C-alpha cells in the first residue's frame, strides 16, 4: 500500500458529507471505516509481492551496512573499495602460496589408497611414470610394488592400512640384511607423499635396485633349537 493510496482513501472518507459539511465520525467507527476502505483491492494492485519485499529488505540492509562501513573508513567509499581490493589480493596470494586446497584432509598414512592391484601392475605404473619423468609418482609406485611383492611371497602379512614404515619394519625382520635399505625407502616414500619433497631420478634408481635385489633375496629363517630327547 503506497502513501498515495492512503491519501486517496482518506480523501474519499472525508468527501462523504451531507449539506452541513463533512461527516464527523467517532474515532473507532472511523478507524473501521478506513480499514474497510483501505482493504479495497484497487489500492493494492501495485504492491510488491512477498519475494520483492524480501529482496527490498535485504538490499536495504546491505546498503545500510556499506553506508556505515564507508562512514567509518578513511576516504569514504573510495577507501572502502581499496580495502576490499587489498583483501581480495591477499586471499589470491595466499591461495597461490598454499597451492591447491585439499577437499578432504589427509588423516591416514596408509601405503595403499586405491583399489587393490598386483606388484606387477604397480611396477609397470612406476616404469611409465619414470619414462615421463614423473619421479615422485614413480618412486611411490615402486615402493608399493616392493611391498606387494613381499606379500605375494608370504614374507609380509597383507595389511591394507599399513604404513610404509610399518611395512619396512616387518620386512626387515624377514630380510635383516635389507632392513636399512627398506627403512631408507620408506623414508623416501614419506618425504615425497607427506613432506612435499620432489622425487628424483636417483631416488627412483635406488628404489628400483632395491626392488630387483629383493626379488632374489632369501628370507632369514631363525634356527630351530631342539631339546635333548629323554
């Protein structure tokens, strides 16, 4: 209902008069008469719909917020726009500095994060990455091939949630002469996967050599002691 509509409605009420002048209506009946007159659909045909009213309310509050911010900012609107631009630039710089934002945080250091594959498949993937010069992925895949190869030979018990360190420690007990190299391989995997260190051709060469040597390695079998027979 607009101000003009109210004025027209009140004018109509006041225009209803007899020969002696305007009709004087008591307060309560006058209010009721005004409400009946104002309820006429003709006065509301140009009123905004509920969605428009909600949008008007929202933008009025946004405008008031910016007006208040501009009022306390040195330089008024110009100063406010400069501050907004600086904040946007800082956010962009921070985004570039931190790199891609992970959609889900890394909460596990499990060695295998994808669907189960064989040692040969991981080894082939490592070779493909190496040919392309993607040394980080090549090193990761080669260590996965090492661990799966030891599992396939029953030198390691299968452990889907096992970490590289845990695999190296367990494999070192079965192959003590390779324990140090296994621990170094696990550290290289962790440095690349979780420490952000880049893989290198040398690191891949060491991992490949360890993989080849382990395929020919014989497990350490503890000596069995037998007691004297009685």
